[in-house]
């Protein structure tokens, strides 16, 4: 566990000093890993009472408040990358429990000299049983509330993005939230296991620590590669300052259209601006500019245009007689609702209405 805590601490520092366009988003991720790291160090000190009597006596309890910090940091990280604006002016409220407990630890223990600290530890520490029990319930309740709120936030975001077919980009967020919920359940069982036998408590702790190591590794991997939900430039004055010349834009446009026609990348439900850029050999920023200037669309509207055109072709192919569900998956959509909304946006009809109009047309005399 010591090496896991050390890795998290190093990773937190690396993220914090990472200079790129997502730096402001990763600040909360850095806080999340820092809180986890210090909380684990604190647990190690609790499990090593002899070590706490050496120079480590000065940092005992300092990690305790951070147990109340990683859930808010996790939530704010998700809130930042999903560009949710709720409680933007009240971020300090998320850190209030952490700050209160931090002040309590500093005043009741940290600021005292070593001799006084030894006396405090010999007398049972700064957390009486009743206070410790209350803090544990508060901690688990806080984490559960943030997990529930995160689930709701991602669900709302997924519903808002369905019209653009981008809901699959949220799968990694959902995976992390459910993984955190599983860890919460195991940790709560560990807390309740004081009434169980020693063997059961040990088994729960081993499973918890093993899952925690897997969770941290998986989270680090996903956090580094998390998908940007808005890869195209935002609609502001800076994004309107195009850099390509007319000749370069025309050249890139021909290259893009040739790739779209020959390779049909829009059939891939996981397609993103970055992957399309790599496949057709056009820089991301230039690709966005070409699409915006040539069609007036953002990336996902452009992709959906091709998907709808392909679906129209499949509807007109009477021999295949495919269902609407088969067609929407074949052209790259992930849900019926997103397909219906996009189809009506580009054709003015729902898929059912469009198929009915084709059937009525086929019954007209002289129709081939």
C-alpha cells in the first residue's frame, strides 16, 4: 500500500504541473489523487503505532481530513470536463467538511510539540470513539451522495448529447463511477466488519486493497486518455480566426471527401475528431476549420449528415428490407432516439414516415 500511495502522490504532482489546454480540468483530478495518497499514508500510520512514535509523530492525523476530500474532487473533475455549470459559484462548499476537520486536527494535535503529542496518543488520540464513529458515518454518507450525484449528472449529459451520437464517449465516466461505488460498498463492509471474526475482516481488507490498486491503475490510465467531449473549437471570437489559406482548405476538403467516400469512417460508432484526423492525415484544427467553413457544421453534425444519407440509401434498397433498428446500427448510431432526432433534423421526417413515403411512392404508376 505504501508504494501505491507513493505512486498516487507522484502522479498527482505530474498532473498538477502538466501544462496543456486541459490543465484547469485536471486540477481537480490532481486533488483527487493527492487526497487518496495522503489518506493511504494516514492508514499506514494507524496500522504502525510504533512508527508513529518516531519523527512520524508530527504528521500523524494530517491525512485524516483528506478522506473527506477525494469524493468532492472526483465529482468536480467530472463536472469540469462535462462543462456542467451547477454550483460553480459555491465550489468552496464542497470542501467545507475537509476544511473543518483539517482545522480540528491542526488545533487539537498538529500545532502541539512532540512531548504533548505523545501524551495525546497515550490518552487515546484526538478522536474519541463516539466522534470517530460519527466521522465514519459522515464519510460514507458523503461519498455515497457524491456518487449518486455523479451518476445523475452523467445521465443528464448523455441525454443531452444523444442528438449528436456522442453518448459512447461517456462510458469511461460511468465505469469509473460504478467502480468507485463498488469500492464504497467494500469499504463500508470493512467498517461494519468489526463485529465479524478476524478471518472475515482480513478477507474483506485484502479484497478491498486489491480492488483499490486495480481501481487506481485503471483510473490513471483512463484519466490520461479521457475523451474531450468538445474536440471542435468553441463558438467564440478566437475560434473564428481561421488560419488556412483558400488553397490549403480546398486541398484538405478534397482529401477529406475522398476519405469519406472511399473508407466511410462515419460507419464507426466510436469515430471522433481525433481518429478521423489520424485516418485522413489532416491536423485536428485544420479538419475542424475545413468542416466548419465548407458546411457550417461542427464535427458530429458533419458525421451525422453522412450517416443519414447512408440510411436513406438503405431505406431505398427494397431488396434488403432491413428494420429501422438494423439500419441505425449499420450506419453508426448507438440508439434509436439519437437516430430519430438526427434523421428528422436532416430530412424533416422520422424514419418511419420516410419509409412509409417510399412505400407509397413505389405503389404509384410508372415508379421504377
